[in-house]
């Protein structure tokens, strides 16, 4: 935080400002700007951001890749973690000084049929951090007190960041997949999402097959609990996985329609394909005939609830998961985006303002 003195002959007002990375038009680099620190309205809080992961979604947001687009100018970031510095009227869920995570689901109505049945992530009134609300690529961010999740003591805030989207998203995907002990689970793509999906599938009791096109990522997947690995450049993952009996569940985190089609092809009868990653290219071709005759389930899974994120933090605090990340200064957000696009990062980049 810096204080800029406004020069005035009659008064001198101090305006508290912060740095934020802002998207002004799709496809252009983000601009680092000085903005006023937000002030909380009713039910809102302000959080001093310690770290915020860079998710593929932020890049798609900045490019305007998806059918539902954000409205520039906006600040991306939905893996923000930081300390609460101010409370608006009526906030009782958190206190100043608490460390909280600001996930994708920035707001939900709390009363619709989805909200009251445990599917707040499907609320039609929802607002999304870093998409319809300014997100965590800044020194401060505003959030709704009811929709942040406390980060338990003992969790490094930098590690909490990737858990806030990549973690909860894959944790939920494994829940949606219905993985039970002895199930064969194929995880397509071992990046920010996939390296956590491998771990949650193993925690659920699954025998994990990791599929990627980089040997070092497959090596990482083995370290994180994958029993089998397939390099899709060297062998056909469909053939390789069918040789193992076919996957009970396939979790598609790779942002490539081709990988999603391979994930479908790797299933055994009665298998389940979970769509998680969101490629800019929105369509895949799947056969109706085989889906019907083999009793295949295809299901989409979007992030997770506040309860899911609490469980993710609980597992991490208990030492059950590892987060692979690389820290970069927020000022290097554009270079970080270029490196993610080029596949030059191990799993997750976490930006620090
Ligand atoms: Zn994300
Ligand atoms: Zn709702």
C-alpha cells in the first residue's frame, strides 16, 4: 500500500492505492496499474493478497476465449489468498486478521434450489472472482464475507493458492467421478489441475494412470501416486489403457479436444468421463452408439463448493497432498502467461504482489 498525497490549496486528502493487473481489451497484455484500494460494502470484505495462482481460466478470461465473456476493464485471479483487512456492514463469517481464500465462486444467492441443495456452484445468480468481480491479481481484492474460505493454520499461503481452484476443482471432479477403491482412474494432463487430480484419485482409493506428452510431468505424476503412465506422443493412450482393462473413470484436465476424445476412448463399459479442463476450442466428437451400448456417463464438473475447499485444505494440512508451484512477482504476469501458454512451467505459477 502506498499513500499518495493529493495536492490541494484547501485540504490534503490521503488516497490509499494499490497495484493491480488489469485487462483492458481481450488478447492484449495485462497492464500494471495504480488503483484505489477497494472499500467494502455491506456483506463485503477487503483482503490484502499474499499470493494468487495463475489458472488457464485467467488466460482464457484475458483473451475473451469463452462463450460467456467478462467485461473489461477487470482484474483476473481466482486463487487469491490473503489477510482480511476490512469488513463491511453485517459481516460475521470472518474477522480482520483471518487468512482466507478467494475462490472462483465469488458470490451465490444462497436461496435458489442449487444453493440449498449443495450445488451453489450452479447458482444462476453467481458471480465469479477475476471474471465478473475483480480478482486476486492485485495487492488488495474485495470479496463477499460469506463466500471466502478460511485457510487453516499450518498451510503455507502460497500453497493454498493452487488449492483454491486447481485443488478444489479436481477434488470435486474425483467426487463427481465416484471413484472407489480399486477403480482404474485415467487422468489426462498432468499440469496445474492434473497433478492434483492424480493425488485426489489416489486418496479416494483409485489406481491412477497419468497421461501427458512430457516425460518429466509423467515422472512427477509417478511421484505423486500414479501407478501407470502413458506418454501420448509415444503410444496411443486408448490402446495402452484398454490393455490395462479400460478406465472406470477418466478425468480430462488437458485443454485439448483430442485429449478429451482419447479420455472417452480409454473407458471400460459403464465408465465415466468427467470434463474439467476448458479448451478454447469448445467441441469434441463423441459417438452416440458406443455411449448407449456401453452405458457410458459423460459429466461436467465445475470448481467446488466452500465445503469442498474446506476438505481440500484439511487434506493438505494433514500432509496428504503436495502442491507443485513456482513463485513469480505479479509484475511479471504477462511473461508468466506466455510461459503457461508455451507449456514451460512445471504445474502452477503463483503470483505475489
Ligand atoms: Zn481456475
Ligand atoms: Zn443460488
